[in-house]
C-alpha cells in the first residue's frame, strides 16, 4: 500500500478514535440517566428539511434587539434570590422561567412552592427546562403539570437512548455535539415588566447557601423594552418543534387531591431543607415586601442603551461548527476594545482563533485581564483540563491571567451558609473601555461557542460599566486570586497574598488535594476540548 495513503489512514484513524470514545461515554450517560428524565420523543425534524433551511430559521429566530432600558447588576446571592422570589410573589398575570439547572434543594424547592402559589392565585406559569439536566423533583410531577395554570416543557428532548435511533438523521459518530447540546439560557420574566437574566441556575450553590461548595456569580435585573426582547426569545423556544410540552391532564377530583397533597409536601420539604441549611433566606414574601424589594432594585437601575441577543432554538440542529450569535457579540466587543478589557470567565478555554483575536487586540496596546477558576475552586473538573491545557497559550498571547483563590478573603461576601465553604466561580461578564458591559450565560469555552444556546445583554453606559468594573476588580486583588505567571525556567507560578497580608508564591496548583491533582492530570490527556 502507498506510504502516503497509509499515513493518511492512520491520521484519520487517530482523529476518529476520540469520537468513538466520547460517543461511548455519552451513550452510557444517556442510558444511565434515562430513568430520571421525562419520557420524550426523538428530535423532531419536521419543517427542517436541510441545513439550508435550518440556517434560514436560525437567522430568522435569533433574537436581537437594541434600545434603551433600565438595568441593575446583582452579584450578591441573597439579593439575586430575593429578586426572583419578589418577582414571583408580586406577579399577577404571567411568569415564564427558562433554565438549564433547577436543583432539588432549598432554592429549587422554594421557587417551585411559590410558583404553585402564584398559579393558585391565577397567574399563568410556564416552565421551560433543558431535558438533559435533572430538575427539582416536584417539577417533574404529574400533579404540578395538572394545575390548570401551569405548563411544564422540556427543550431538546434527547433523554431517551431510543430517540437517537428512532428514525432521526443524527449520526452517533461525527455529530456528537448535537447529541450533547444544552439549552444554557437563564431567564425569568414576570408580567411582561421584569426580566432577570445572567449566569445563575436555580440551586443553592449559585446563591451562596450550599453546605459544601458555593460560587460567586452574576445576574442582572431589567425593565423596559428589553423585557419584550427576552419574551420573544422565550416564545421562540416554547413554540419550537424541539420543545416537548407536558400532556394536558384533565382536572379530576383525584388530580385536585394530588395538588392539595403537593402543596403540603412542598411546604414541609422546603422548611425541612431550610432548617438543615440554617434558614438563610425567607421562604416566602408578602406582596408588600415583594413590591418593596422590586421598587428598591428598580430605583437603583441605570437607564442605558443595550443590545439583547439570544441564540435561536434551531441552532441545535446545525451539523457544522458555527459560532453562535451571542458569541459574535462577545468577539465584536473584544475586537473593538481600545485600551482595556476586564473579564470574569468561569471556564476560560479560548481556542486558537479566539487566542489569535486576543493577541491582535493586545498587540494594539489593550490591557486584558481575565479571572477564571483554579483547580481548587472549580466545580467541573473536566473543564479545568481545558483551562490548564490552554494556560501557556493564554499567557503567551499577553493576557494577564488570574485564577480564583478557593479561600478568597472576600468569600464572606458570597457565602451565606452556616459555615464558610470553598469558593468557586460561575460568573460570565466583562467590561470594555469603561463603557461597554456584557453579562450573560455564555462561557468563554468551545461548548458555549459551538454547542449550547445562550443569551447575553450588552449595555453601553459609563455609569453601569463603572459599577460592574468595581465589582470585577475586587476579584483580582491578591488576597482573592492567584496571578499566573511563568518563571525563567518556564514553570508556572501562582502569586497571591495571605489573609495576614504576607505574599505567597506556589509552584504547583494551590489548595488542591493530591487526588484532585491526579484526576485532573489523567483527564488532561483525553481529546475532548471541543466538548468542554
């Protein structure tokens, strides 16, 4: 056989085996998780006869709107929780929630309980969840779905292994990204007047009350025309053929009894969970308290020009690696930077094209500093392998790189649990040139760029940028993060400051136990960066 042909075949084989490996892992995950997910059908393809028509649908259904609206950032978990609770308690007409994760804990159970109470007083409630992630137990219950004012839907229903092979033109090998696509959007809409968006899922760890690990995160609350833009995006997803809406259940005496039992169960469960966690937050608010909370937040809002962008649901059907509309906004903001970029990126895994863009921007004299997770702080160990594998290239590009100190001095500002836990990071936000701010659900990683659907808001205001930048800069202080540099011999250094003010330098991943280091070292060799 021709040597060139042998070489080409071997190269092809080496490129192909990682996809077989990852495909096998994903299939095992799908089969093991199938019992905990709703019984959903295969991905519908009606109306999407070709990639050309899918591309057209993506262009038509990308939600992008400019205008002027009121915004306030929410970095504190307590305030972010109370804002959501107040919006639910104050709503009189409609509540639409779109989330990736809805944990079965204090936050998840409390939100479910108050949504049921809202539906009882006549509010129309729609819940749209990603089908690949386990949700709060009672959200799945037939009793909740039987409520005449509640609809529960699941997006991208691929939770059943049968769906992969049930006549769907989805190749198991070669198109794994579509098999593991996630609706990563995070939106709460109340009465068409209030929008809450950003990085937080519904779970204790995102609001600072988890007993084991908590994360600093970032949200915004808004009013004005931007609410309509978010509502338009929600409706695109709700009406998408990729969304499976629960079957309507006829309200019988039996169903009414199940609803009564569910109300009592949720009340007992949230109180028991809150007691176990130390009752860190209110479990309900009066209407007067809710309105007062919202009025306080609205009074702090800065009215500014904005652009709201949400990826289209049809993006899930693309067979080629096409960067999302939200990602284009991120790159556009970076490309036009003139003197400074201050960024918090929970999972900072820039690939070659993004690194090249950053290098070009920095070569023009722009100072770019980025805070991401450390091995000790991160919640997703596979994502850390991507951060580590790209670390040297990031430093070579000129980025001033920092990693979160899991025992940061300012973690008391984010953790409201009974005792201080290790601090992680889930923030996705940055400021450019003291003028442009971006807050959203999009990570700086291949998954957000090519696989997930995301949302973001770009706010053009020096006043808002000053507010957000002041918050972001606290994370770079030496007592809160590690400054990553290279020694003369090429080794990596982590430089920070102890709580007593004394400087400290580490020559290996600080604060991470040996087992975690070994696990990360092994995982680094798996060829899965495109899926992180």
